[in-house]
C-alpha cells in the first residue's frame, strides 16, 4: 500500500505518503497557504518517498472538523486526484488523527486520556476524547460540537492530554477547570494537525477495507452553514420568509 | 488532441453554478455542463456563499466527468485545463481551482487560470465563429457592469466599470423589495413587459462628462424611497410599472455609454456578455440605438450568457496560444481586476 494523505483542516497544511509503514511528510511554508501550496507539498512528499503518483494505491484526506475552507481544499484535491488516477479514497477524522499524533507524548507525560479540541469560536468546539489502552485509542467522548465547559465537565476525574487549536482559544478556561485530575497541553507543532498522523490512520483503515469511491469522500463539517441553521430554527429574516411563502 | 483539434477543458465555479465544458480549437463547443444551485439559494433570497462552496465540492467531479463524456472524449484527449480564478466568491472559486490543479497535476496537463470577465467576452467566440478583435465589449452581470475595449484576444482595456452596485445587483435588490424575489434580473425583465416604463421618473446617473463608469446605488435608493413614500400614503404599488421604470433607467444609461464608447474608439461592433446581456429591454434598446450609427450588436445565446465552462475554455485557449501558463501555486483571487 502506498497512500497519499492530505491535511488542510487547520492552520498548517501538510501532505504525507505512507509506504509500508514508513511515512514521508511535507509541510506548507506558512499559515493558511493551503490552496497555493497543496500540489507543491504533495509532490514533495511523493519525492521524499521515492515513488511516482502513478504508483499510489489510495488517496486519503482529513475530512474535518476544522476550517470549512481548509477542509474543502484537501477533500477537493483528494477527490479529483482519486478520480483521475482511478484510486479509492480513505476519510480520516482530523480530531482522531490529532489524538493519534500525540498518543506517545500523552503516555510519556502520564496521561491516560487524550482530548482533541478545535476552536469553533464563542466557547464552542469540535472535540472528542480517547482513552489510551495498550497503546491504542479507545473512544471515550464522541466527536461532535461541545461548549468547552461542557466538554471539560465530561472529562472530570481524568488525567488529560490536550491537543488542537482549541488550546490557543480556551487555555485559560482549561486551566481554571478544577474537576480534572491533571492536564498537559501539547506544545509547538505537536498541537496542530499533521498529514503524518492522517497517513497512519489511513493505512490502518485501508488495511481493514474502510475505503470509499471518490464521490463518497465527503467533508465532515460537524455544523450546518449559518443560513441553513437559521432556516431550520425559523430565524431567517422576515422578508425572505415572506418571499418563500409566495414561492 | 482529438481529430487533429486542440482540446480544452474549462472549469467555472465563481458563484452558484458548477460548470465544465470541452471546447475544440478554442471555438467549437463539444459539451457544456452546468449544474445550477439556484433552487437551493432561492429559499434564502440570494446566494449563500458557504452553501455555494459546499455544493460546488459535491458537484464538481461529476460535472467534469460528464463534460468529458458528453464530448465523447477521454482525459487523455485533453491538451489544456482552463479554470476561473477570479473574480467571484472566494470559497466558490477555490473549489474549481483546487480541482483544476489536482487534475492538471495527476494527468500532466497544462493549466491556465482565467479571469471570469475575460471568459464572458470569450463566450462570443463560441457563438460567432467569424468574430475577431478588435471590438467594444459590454459585460453586464450580477456582479459586474463593464465597458471593455477588446484590442486583441488577450488585451482587454477596461474603459469603465461600476463604482458601487453592479446592474444585476441593483435588479436583485429592487426585485426583492417589490416582492418579485430572487433571481431579480429575469423577474424584473418579465414584470417590466407588462408595465409602463415612463410611469415613474427615476434618475439616470451619468457621472462626469465622458466617463464610462456606472453608479446604480443612488437609483436603488430612489426606488426604495419611492416605495416607502407610496406605502405611507396608502397608495397601491404597481409592481410592473416600478419594474419597467427602474429597468429603463438602468438600461438607458448602459446603452448610452456603450454607444458612446464604440463611437469614441471607432468600433463598428458592440459585443455583449454576462447574465444581464439576456435582458430583453437592454437588447432591444441597444440594437435600436446601434442601428442609428451603423454599429452591429453581437451577443451569445442565453446559455452562454450565464456562467459556464465553455467561455472559460475559450479564453484559456487564447491565453495559452499567447504563451500564458499557470503554476501549481495558482490561487483564487476574489477581487481580480479586469
């Protein structure tokens, strides 16, 4: 198996190739440079792995949650490459791949729980939590939207290793949460998404046959657009509602 | 290459249509696939950028696939990929750009980023096989109102544009307040046919003497004020009269300026483009006035006036022939100038 994995859901974009368990990763030079650099870093990852694009067997993408725009860049490139190269796709959760990436660091710092938290603004998050058992991640709290306070409450009593840009936004709230037994926050690059972890999870998924056709590789935004949300809640502006009634 | 012809795939996602098309030798339409999202956005009273972006992602690969199949081509036949990289909604543009780059990379096909406005002009090359520059271009759409002197295939000089709202935008807003809904252009056009265009004296805004720029925001405000005054006085509003009078005020200014530009630059052809080029009153009046000066008016059929991939393919072809190439670092530029 030779899998190309793309990760563009956070502020740093990256591409990785996993070939027989060895991972080769290339990163974009700046923040939020995803569209400009995605093909360049894809080429760099392939070159580092010493394989050509024709030798690839799968295309994987981190499908979210995260930046809506970022998610779309990675997923669109993955879908189109898979379409053109006639390859199956693998969908990977950005939260789970972040947890995977810090698993060892978490165990080394004495935490038995990993919490991946992405900032969704105004105290909201996209988050999930895993227990580490025998070096494996076991789902503890489902990936979904949480208010940061609600998420922290559910982690009470655990020794938690935090990862994700939710730390940047909610560091003080996490520090003030007294219910946690202990906490550690991922530092530096380890705090953010990387294609290296996406590639590893993709290889596991692909070996278990968890692949989809390119048309079925879909973003996992975890949230409706604001307009759809308002339509659902019935809070679209009156003028538009009136027009809709007229049909 | 197919049957000795140069094959271009054009991709367009700048607003609410996901579109792709195959064009041979820059002129011959082999397929034209447009997946419109209009039904989705209508319930929100206009294009919602986040929803447009989500739908483009879901549609684009199928649209590309269908364009290739409809043309009886394979990916191997494609010599060039052209893609709109601006102007437009950034989230929408980047789906087309990401797909085009991924395809160009995966299949080793050259790539050219196309200015959406140049694409609208190029729609005429598909419609009129004999048309060659120079000519005077009039691009009127939901987001743009421009008078363009097209000197050569790849040299477009913008003589004037809108300083505030585009013509189509003004149509949309007025349509909304008189209860016609979205999309405003076609609905105003239809209502206006039943109305009296002299019923209300809306002002014609020409700006400084000799200027080819437009300003429609004052007219829009005047229309809103008129509606408020009538409502407060308890008078019934004749929607058709408002539509006809408003449309006439927009159309007259556009036509006067386009004719003036053609005369000043000694051009015997005015070439229309963009969604609003389908407006029936605009077509009628410009043909009437142009005939007085022996000027010929050309325009594409309505399907090529709306956003489409074919016009992008044609523009890309001429840019490519001129030596233009885009790298894999091609970015979406929402505010791209003409």
